[in-house]
């Protein structure tokens, strides 16, 4: 679900304080995009939103979410809007919860 090596590498690269800022920004921005995902979106909007989510997820090690978004992005790029948005939301919520729980344990 989460690439913890990627997470630790990122934290080591940028330091703890900047890492905390990146996490906060990631959660805020991805939360906003997740909230606006809609099956009523046109294919281009869907493609753009899923592309953003995929890139953000990869940056912070949310591998499963990135894979699901990539698959949906490809569908949307081909004009299909029947993208499994429930799978995107579920993966995001599960990954977010696992990530935050592990980060709290690491900080303790």
C-alpha cells in the first residue's frame, strides 16, 4: 500500500520539518481533489485530477493509490469517464490512515 522506503528517503532528503510541511500540503491538496472527483466530470477534468493524484501519491509513497489513479487516468485519456472513483477514494482513505498511524509511531 505504501512504499515506506520512499517515505523515509524523502524525509531524510528534506529533513523532518520540511517533511511535515510536505505531508500537510499533500493531505490538504489531495483531500481537495478527492472531494471534487465526480462521475459527472468530463474526461479531461477527470484525467487531470487523476494525473495530479497519481503524481502526488508517488511522491509520498502511496503506491496503491498511484496505481489506481494511473489506470483511471488512462481510461479518462481515452474519453471514458466510467472510472472507479470509489476505489480511488477507498485507497486514499486507507493509505492516509495507515500512513498517519505509522508516522505517529515513528515520531514517538
